[in-house]
C-alpha cells in the first residue's frame, strides 16, 4: 500500500495517497480527474499536536486553555465546513457568535475564501465609509486630519482587498452592533495577507506593511476598553466643578462614536444618554435631552436615576447657556426651570423611598450629579430639606469628606445666590471650589 507523503499536495493528503509532488499541480490529481489544491502553507488556529498530526501548517496557539464545552450557536445557519490536513473533518462555528478576535483562540480555522460568508456589499460600504471618515482617527490619535494615514494609507484600500478587509474588521470591532462581523473580515484579511507574504514582490510593498500593522490593531482587550471608558468619564468636563485641567475629549473621540446602545458599566447610565451629557455645550442639547427616548433597565430604580440625570442635564445646560449666551443659542423649550427641578427631586425621592440606598451603594453615589444641580437651584425650604436628606443618605455610605464639601458648597450657593439666575448660582459653586484650589468630580 502506498504511503502518504507529508510534503504532498492537500488533495493527496486528504485522500491518503502518495503525491508525486509535481508543481504547480501533481499529476496524480490530474490523472484522477481531481482538482489539485496545491502546496501552500495554511494558517491554523489550534494546538501544535493537531497540526503535526495533520502534516504541517502554521499554528497560532490558543491564548487560553480549551474550554470543556463549546459555546452554543446563536442560530441554526449551516456553518462552513473545511477539511483538515488529515482525515478529520472540522466544522467551523458560526462566526456571528464570536464577539472579537480575542474569542477566536479556540477556532481551528483554515483561512480559505468563503465568499458566501462575508457580509453584503452595502454593509461593507457603510463600514468603509465610517472608517474613512472617523474610524481611522482612533488609530492615529489627535494628529489632525492631514496625516500620512489619510493621505497615503487609505487610498491603498482601493487596490488591496487584504488591506480593505483589515480596515473593515477594525471598524466593525469598534461598535457593539457590528462587532460580530469582525471575525468574518478578519478571516478574509488574514487569508489574503498570507498569500501576500508568500509573494516576494509583495514583501517590500507599503500596503503589506500597513495591513500587518492594522491587523495587529483590530482587537483591544476588554480590560482596555473598560479602562478607556473609566478615563473618558472622568474627562467629561461637565461633571467636574472648577475644571482646571483641559479636557482631552476622550469620551467624544473614543467612546461616543462606537457605543450607542446598552448600559455603561461604571456609571450605570445608558450610553445614549451619556453621549448627550458629554455634549452639554451643544446648542441643541436641551431639545436633544427632551427627546431622549429612554432605555430598558433591570429595575425601576434605574429608570428614576436616568430621569434624574436627563432632567438635571437640561437644568445644567441652562446654567451654561445663560453664562455663554449668544445669538446662535436657540430659545428654551417652554418648560419652566421650577418644573424641571421638581421632577429631579421627585426622582431622587423615589430612589430613596424604595430603599435603594440600603442595598445599592453604587446607585446611591450615582445621584450626586443630579442632586448637586437641583440642589444649587433649590429655592424653597422643602427642596433644600430634601437636598440635605439625600446628602445625609449618601454620607452614611462612606467617603463623607467629599460629599460634605459639596454639601457645604450647595449651602453657600443658597446663602449668596438668592435672586440670581441659574448661571450665577453655578458660578458661585465654581468659585467656592476654586477657593479650595481643587477640582471636584460630581460622579
């Protein structure tokens, strides 16, 4: 019986036939009337044992140890099937169940082109449009619009499917709504990139180097995204009293373009609402906040909290609009400040009334911003008393120092800001913080 060749073509390996190793195609396949699959090295995700048993290939070892059970498929669509380098058949999982390239570590993939697996042209066109307008800027930082990436790299996508799909994979990874498409574009980009690396004439091309760098940039570890959002929240200037350090606009540049749905983990505020609050200086912010459709929460206390933030944002925008009044500022919507203020207090009272502070410290702390905004604008004894009570609830839960300082500032506004407008009261609070030579974060 003929022994199987380890250097033979993929067709002979699969058929367990001895290959004559003729190139570009072996004669045994031609005589058998079969298509010779050639001798190219195939890129495989898996263990080195699997690759050596199958007869070769470049192996990317799993980042994590193999799981005991595979993830269930999201739907019943038929997954592409490829033949392994031995007689074992490997079923490719549904790529839509993979959220990022970090989750590809357990997939034994042979990167062949599955044209039917790629999204349609309209999806690709929209992603590419997003990448060429704003997505690429998340790679280059704040270097402005006249950068080498825009002038030299982006035009290369027109002639390189490899670079184009790497760009699409990167853009898809930036948004939770399209992240499931990242592995599909990644598969195609890596397959074409491997072909380019086997072509000596391509090794010195700019497009090959650019593709390699971009492929390394596609995936950000989840912890990096989490830390970026945390820094972005602290960097939003409107949540800080007496902002001394200039804002880097991290939220606007790196979070807002990619997060439009879901709840932000640190703040507990929907991304869609936080994106509006991060643009408090917008001339349409009041109308935008009034038209915010809301979001679904796990409990009613969250709804009260989000409503308090939304309405406090409108009050805050009025403080800023009065301070920076110009001809471009649109007239206010016909809702009085008093009504908005009372609604904020009603939401805060609802949170206190359902006992949230007894079991959810993070939610208790989260009312600090709407409490401060409504508190400095409080004009009667009832509102001021509710402000004091809410601060007392927060101060019972630790970190009393900061909350006590903020409460003292609110009381100072009550004393010195009588008869003033919203902007003057916010200015008094800012000046009181400046006297302490401090920045106070209201979150």
